[in-house]
C-alpha cells in the first residue's frame, strides 16, 4: 500500500503553552554570547516566534532555536517558556517523522529507533503502535529485512487490542478506516508468524479476511490461510494419525481421527479455491494461480476421488462465507464419508507450503 502522508501542523499540541506578550525590559545577555545575545536580537527573535507560532510552527521553532542558541543561560520566564515550547515541538515533530521514515523513505532502522523513543514516553500511542506493527510487514516484503519482526508482532498485537477495546487514533492513515487497519494488522501478524507458528498465524489470517478491506479481495490472503492450515493443524493431525493408526486395522478411533483430518483438508480446499478464483486473469497472478490450482486439484482429488465438480466449486466459492477454523469432532457421524481412506492408509504427505510469497 503506497499512500503519501499529509503532514499536519502541531500548533494544536502547542497551543496550551501560552505566555504573555514579550516584556519591555530584557535581562542582560550571556557573556559567552555577547555578539548575538543582545536585547535587540532577542526582541526580534521572540517577535518572529510569536508571529509564526500559530500560522507556521516550523518558522516559530527556528526563531526559538536561534533565541535559545544565542542565550542558553538566560534564566528568565521567556527563556523557560521557549525551552518548554521547543521540547513540545520536538516531541510532536518526531511523531510526524515516523510515518515519513516508514512509508515514504523506507528507512526502517531509523523508524524503529525513533518509534522506541516515542513509546518510551507514550507506551500506548496507538498511531505509533499501528505504524510499527505494519512496518514489520513492509520491511520484510520491500527490503527483505526481518530484523524487526519480533518488535512488529508485539506492536501489532497491542494495537489490535487497543482498537478492539475502543481506542482510535486521530486518523487511520495509511489505512482508510478502523476495519481496514484491523485487516492489515491481522494480516501482518499472520504473515510474520506463519513460518514459526502456523497454527497461531491461521487465526490472524482468517480474521484479516473478515473485515471489509483490500485484504478480503487479495488472492494471497487465502493462499496463506491454506498454507497455515497445511503446516499447522493438518501437519499435527496427520503426524498424530500416523503414529497411532498407520498400518493397523481400522477402528472407531482411527475413523474419528480421519474425520478431523478431513475437515481441515476441506478448509484448505476452500482457501485454495478462493485464491484461484480471486487471481482471475490478471497477468501478475498467473504464476501463483497455476501453483495454487495444482495444490487445489491434488487436495480436491484426494477428498473426492475425482476432479468432477472442481470448476463449479471454484466458480461459486466467493459467494460462500469463509469458514471458521473447525472445532474438533468427538463423535463419528451416522454414515462414514465416501472419501474415508481404506484401512491402514494415511493422509497425504505434508508438503512444505509455508514461505512461498504469492
């Protein structure tokens, strides 16, 4: 997502720093800055500061810095006020700088260093948490830099918690809305955790597809859901099945284990079908679409013993709601499914589906 951030003025944050008009009588200049720290210069800088304080905070900041640079040791009320104003400006300015570093300049190391400074003062600054959470996805995908993944995961989780609890930033940029932000933050969590914890990533990816957002219509969202199912729940259930029942006579327990495996496979088929359907005929999607269709065909054929009906399923899949993660089956259905493997057979070998970015 490429959006240019509009810089907002910081005068609102600084408006509380009010001070009466410049006093007629000035204190004597600091001896170390005799040439610059004069009553005339101080009056000029301060008048320039007050004139620009509301309309042009940047210009006011420059005037204040000149004043303080020339007269750093003054101990009067005006100097104290300017120091306070400059400190407030610096604090607000770094918040404006953070999204520029992340989204425009793509200087991720500088952005995370600055973000740590801000969060040290304001640990629940939602805008900063959102930026640094999503920033991990950007750093990984645009710069192949995964060094911020751990931080980004923590920030994304906290941002989601605060948003769900009812907190909102002054603006949702770079996202379009609350739902858009939640979609991208959950997608980021899924993307950054799928390699090391696919079962955990699965929940985040499914959530990301529930919100009204571009994520919902992105083919790779569903590829990653399928990959997370395969490397997470399917891999575990398949390994458990092989350890307990492979090579043994069929039993109620083995049938039940296969039912649980099959419902996970059905979710994988559903997700692959959505990825294929959304890929459409766009040229940029065709290489990935071919790979997804191959995986879909293999799993569909395993479950249905034929490719019959596959094209129809793909054509109608987007009209159906995305299924939630399956709950464990504890009781066998009245009639066993026709696709139940024969006695002693195991589910397909788990493939390494994780890590292929669509």
